[in-house]
């Protein structure tokens, strides 16, 4: 906050004349009303906001995913579309470090599992900007990312592929080359889709998976190495990580350091997290009904040969205490779910960690409860939520420290200790756990801000050493609950850890505590370190990178300053992130040669049965479905009725009749047909309170039953004597029409066989007092239907029957029935056989049920409104007979 100028009057009163302040956007849900309705977050100083940036910002505000876009050079040659906040910075760094800062067109990221439509719109925006201008030397699009922890790569690629197809001609005309490197859940299927896209479109594309480091595509895309120097992703090749064979490392890389003091001189403020250690006996509580994350933790436990699950219980306040079934290997186990943290702690005294999946809106209250009431038991809390208001975060940190509780997060994916304990989704899917050898401990411990890049570190470390000993992502917010130094000191004091790895970033000063620890010797083990965000110095204006804390706000907060300080203090700092793995490998090789890292036999790779749902998604298995539905689909972005988007249903104004035709007949009937359906519903809606269905509904309502029970009571009276005439009339009149019978012969045959003609006769209405419902339906059919042979036959029957008695007219049930037969048979949507099958399946009776439900609900509401008492039938309306 800056107040300038201020005025002090003669009385000593201070009056501020102008004020500039930064407010925390994540706190909007708490104090929006204090800010006012129209808070404008301006573009960075020195530039106007592009419309496309505003569009992406608006999309980001409406989704739980993260979508960011900053235009750096709209005519630039190098465009990126990178998944993950940390990965997006790493790619921008690498491009700038390779000398192409002046050609970098944009910075942005998409993460948090955006859906197809969001990914499509995001990609469409970038491609539109990219194709706006052409260059003689062409352009490149780098589609990259770290190894995702939980995002389905193939699912996010669907929207991206849709956008590339839409811009195919522009991309070809602009000589655009596309370079893809992606990994994570279902990445194999996603990369196969990209290979198919290349074949279909003819675009120049190079496609890679986790067999290559994250930024290996950058020098390839920039033309610094030949295109054929790295082989494309091979979907049939197994992914096996072996330790890279690098050139002989410089022995001086790891040498005894001269310290400026002793470890006792290190005075940095530490959090409780600096003394916490996880073991294969560590157990936790999971706040939130996060079944996928819990199953992943249990699968990891089983792979690590833990004796019992690491998850002791779950807490979910919105349901009663119950159990949820999970897999433990091939067997099943039950994990209890409690409504309160207190109950969970009381029932499971061995749980010392809480993995808190509460949303950013409620995580403060749940953490405070844990710190203030259960600090003696819960010693570590991992806060997964992103977007926790900074003021609340600082309060949480202060309270946790006072109570002796360590924090990982907020905005963390968690942490992992191979062979021991896994927090949440860290490490990704089981295939990545196996390929990165996270099921057994290695010798390298890392700490990272970025969750997505932590999984990339798992990959890099497993490819360049004997694997991970422990790794934590502290979260990318400005105020992390624990800091780099807390975890590096834990690792330094762990005899199993031989190499330390730090992945810091631009913004903040926490890395300088690590510098001091190196100088004083408090950190004595080799530290390979790199701070991402070196590209920031290449930009002419402030860029907010993917993480909330990734922005240099003061002296020494740039990535270049931090890297220089770490290197001066004795850390092993590569020239760029592209060399990060190489430096780890060099240190590992030296320590191996010196005998500081012993040879350990590689255990057998554990096998855990793949979850059925995931195996099916990967196309590895198939199974007959228990249910088949052809009329609606709610799996996509938009509900569909028989393949028609719900938005199209409204835009085409199909109405209730149109919806009914889609859901009942799987056809889009012509407008006159849907209008007729609506007419039927209108004329059958009610027939007064005296009929059996309405009567039952009223009696049930007055007995205090709820709406559904009262409605069902009325509907259960529908049958052969009430409402059943529709099906009967349709059957009888259609059969006679098809046989070519005359109306007189039909009546005589029915009389001879003593069969009641369904749809003929009315207690009140007659030729002299016609039923207007019949007149309306009949006239509409005659005017709009292509043919009405069944109606014509029924009217002929009416002429015969009314010659005997004037009330033997075609009644409303009969008129609806024969008209509906003519509609289905002759509207052009069905064959005769299909129409007859629909009638036989009871669709006519369904129309009566649907229409009459309107009236029954009306009677229910009417009785409630009138507050009618319990109904008791009067004695004088009952004949009591004793002798029979």
C-alpha cells in the first residue's frame, strides 16, 4: 500500500489525498461487498490488455481449472500452449535461455483438468492470434507440459485437436510447425491421437512423451538441432527408465566447501515442518470425500508392501458416518467416513497427518479446528486448495507454528516418500509410480514449489540417479506453510538422503535462507538447485506467472539473482533447466564412484491390478453394460436428448412436444406433430375431482402424504376402466381399418361377440351436446395430418352407434387414440410396423399418465392451499349390509 501525498493540518489531523494498494483477488468471496461490485484488476503497467487476454481471464474466472494468457509479442515466431503453472515458466525460460526471447509471442498455461470445451476455446484463442500474421520463416507452436498428476491428457487433447482441425488451413498456409511433449494419466492415448491428427491434417508435427525431458522439444522447435535427432513417440515401445550414461563428470563438481561460519551460526526462522519425518507407519486422515485420491494412496501403499493402509479415515460433514469401499490390491477394504474431525481423531489415535482437500472457501475453518483442538495428535497438515486468501494463509501459518503443527501447502499437490507414504495425487498414476521407481527409496530428495514439476522431477531424477528418497511440493502461493529450508534441513538430517534438489522460482526470498544454510555448513550435502522464471528479465512489463507467488516484487527476487546467489554459496546450478537432469546425473555418478551411494539390489517391480474404470478408458478391456440408454446422454459438456444438444432444443423452440418426441420416439417430429402432442397433454390434464385418480390423490393429500405419494396414489388407479380406453380404442379401430372392414360390419361383429367398443360412448356428452375436446382434436387432425384413415373409420363407427343412441359418440379417449395412430403412421418418421410397435409398447397410455399427472399435482396443491383436513367418507353414502 502506498499513501502519497498526505496533509497534516494545524490541528495535527492527517488526511490522505491519494492511495494505491494491491488487493488479494482470492479474497473476493470474503470481502467483495467491501470492494464494491465493479473492482477492475488492470493490465500490467505499460500496455493495454488484449481482447483475447480478457476473454481468457473471463473463462478462468468461471472455472475451477486455471487458464492464463499474456501476449508478449503478437507477431512473434514462437508460441506456446503449456499445461501447468511451473511447467509454463520452465518452457518460457528455456526458450529465452536459448536466445529466442525476442521471438516468444506469449506466456500462458492451462491446468487443473479443464474440460474439452474450455481447452478448445483456449487453444482456439491462441491459434487465432498466431495465424493473424504470417512470416517467411514460418512459426512454431510448442504444446508442452510436465508429467500431470491427475489430469487425463487424452481428455484435454480432445479440445486441442478440435481447435487444430478448425485452423488446419491457416496453419498450413502459415507454415506452422507443431511440437508436442506431454505425459501423465492416459498420455499414451493422447499422443496416439496427436499422431493420427498429423496423418489426417498433413501438418508438420513432432510428438514426444516422458521418454524425453520436458524441454527437450525446445531446441528442436527452434531449429538448433536437426528434426530427426530425437525419435518420435512410439506407442508400442515400453517405457523403461535406466540411469543415463553421461560423460565423465568433473570431480570438482562435488568438493569440500569452505564455510563462512558453523552450523550453529545458521539463525533462519524455521517452521515445525523442518523436524517432521514420514515413515512406513505414518497414517493420515483425509478431509473431503476424495475417493480417487484415497484409492491412489492405497495403491501406492500396497506397491510399497505396507502392512496396512496409510489412510485411517476420511472426514466428510455432509453425510452421516458410514464406510466407503476401496481396493487393497485385489481384495477390498472399508475406510470409515466421519462427519467431524474430532470423531476421526478420537477413533484413530495413530493418525498424525491430515490431507485437507477442503475448498479454498472452507479450508481455513477446518485447519483452524485441527490446529486448535487436535494439535497434540495431528502434526502435519497438507492443504491442497489453491486460491486461499493470503491473510487467512498467514493466520494459519502463525497458529500452526504456535501449536507445533507443520504445514505443506496451500496450493500443493502434496509429497511422496517412496516405500513409505504418499500425500494425495503426488506421483500421478500407477504407471508413472512404476516408471519413476517411486515404490522403493532412492538417494535424492527434492523440494519444489510446483506440483506439476514435482512429478517431472520424479521423472528426471529416476532417469539420472537411483531415484527419489523423498519429494515435496510446497505450493506456489506467496506464503507457503513450509519453506524450502524446512524440507532441505529434514533431508540433510536424513542419512538415507545423499543428494538434495531444489526447484525454486521467481518471487519471494525463501531461497536466501538456503544460501545462508550452505554458507554456514548447516546444509552439508550436495545441492543441485535451479530457480525458474529467468525469462522475466526478458519482458518489458510485469508478468504474473502461473503461481500466485511467482512474481518478483523486490530486490533479489528475480530468478537470475537467486541462481547466482545459490551458485556462489556452493550449490550446483546448471546453465538452464535443460541441463538440470545432467547435473543431477553428474553428482550422482561422482558419489557412486566415491562409494558414498552403495549399490542396492533392484526389487521386483510390484504389480497392482489396474482399476476397471481406468483400464476401460485406456481401451484395454471391455464388458457388457448393465444398462443401455439411447435417448439421453449427460456425459459431455452439454446434455443431449437423442443426440440433440439441449441448447439446440431451446434455440429451435421444440417445446414440450418436441422434447417428448426426442425422448419417447428418438425422432424429431414435424411441428404439427409436436403441437398435437401438447394438445393431448392439455386436454387430458384433468377431468374434475370426481374421477378415481383425482379422488385418490385428494384423499392421500388430506391424509398428510407428500406430493409424490399422493400423485402415485392417483396414478395407480389408471387401468382398463380409467384411462385404458386409449390403448383399447387404438387397437380395435386400427385392426378393423387394416382389415378393410366397414364401420357397420365392425359394429355388428362387436355386438355379436358381446365386445364393448372402446372409445365409443359418453355418460353426458352426445350429438346434441358435443365434447369440445373431441371437436378441437378432430378438426386439428383433419387440417394438419397428411392422412386420417383411422380417424375416418372411427367417425364412421360413430355414425352407426349414434343412430341407436345419441350419446354413443366418439369420446375424447377414442379420438385421441385414433388420431395418434394416424399421426405416427403417416407423419413420415416411422414405418407402419414401427408405429404399431410404439402403440403396443404403451405410448398412448403414457400420454394419458403424463397429462393427468398435471391435474393430480394441481389437486394436491389445491388441497394443501385450502388446508383440508383428513377425509372420512360419510356413513350415509355407504350401504351397510349384514345379511347377504
